[in-house]
C-alpha cells in the first residue's frame, strides 16, 4: 500500500528479458538502497514491484508479462526516468490517498497548459476506467496522487503544482506521453457492488446481504 507521494526519482539502467518477462534494474536518486529488504515492495511509476536484488546503489525487480502488457513498463528502456515510493508504514501520515500499486490502465497526455505557477493536464483514459474517475475524486498518475479537476467520458483533467512538476516525472510529460493510471480503490469497489446489484442499484438490503453490517433500525 502506498500514498501517492513520490519520495524519489530513479533511472532505468538495465532491462533483461526473462521467460517472457523482464528483470528491471533501477538506480534511485536518493532512496537508501542498502536499507531495502529483499521482498520489499516499491512503487515504480505507480506499479507495485518486489525487490529481488539490491546493492551498489541499484535495485532490481522482476516484471511478469501481465505487468509489462498492462502498464507503460513494456516501453521502458535504459535512461527512462521513473517515480519511486516505498511502501506505507501503518504509522505514517497519509498525505495523498490510498494507492495499491495495481495499475488499472494506461492513459495518454492529450494536452498540457500553463496554469498560474503550475500546469493543467488533459488526459485520455480507456473506457474501462472512465466510470471510476470522478470530479474531485482521487487518481494516481504514474504513482502520483492527484485530484481530478474535471472528468468526461474519455478524458479528465488534473492541475499540478510546481512542487509536483519538479519532484516527479510528470514534469517531463508532454502531449503523447503514456502514463499509468490507478483509480481510487473505493471507486473500484463501489463499481463492483453496483455491477452485482443490477438495475436495483446499491440498497441498504443489498449491502447487508453482502456482509457490510446490519441495517440500522
């Protein structure tokens, strides 16, 4: 589990094909590699990966075909810059929103415009994720926790402050840039409940049937 508050940026150094997947080696900027434990989770551009090697200022992860096909990871190459975030401690402040590191879809930057000291991005999103993206809701873009400024059927907008532009790879994003998208986990579950509820929608009775507690009387 993560918060979407990026703590570091790293650079991809190697990608080694392995049994349909790949081993990815990254050199972080300031993340303390020697403190990492094998098996620890790190969000890399919003995708939760497991540390399989670390040392010499580098850390390595194995990516399976599913991950490569459903994220931007399949297009990375040596020199690609990535956002990094270590997993959340239960005692940490939750400054962003709850991010699982489970990428829902790959989106694309359609437009970038200066807005005050920051920038406003317009992004295309696939139909499958569109119902999960709502105005003033939360979304993770390449692992960055952001608030949706407006949402349509196939696109949405976010406003980025200068700090976000300076401390994440979104500062380099331009029209045409592909990005990893993860919807708010609450939106995912509400959509799933609605799917099972059918035309009746989510009612107090259906919530009780699904084990969400007793209906107040």
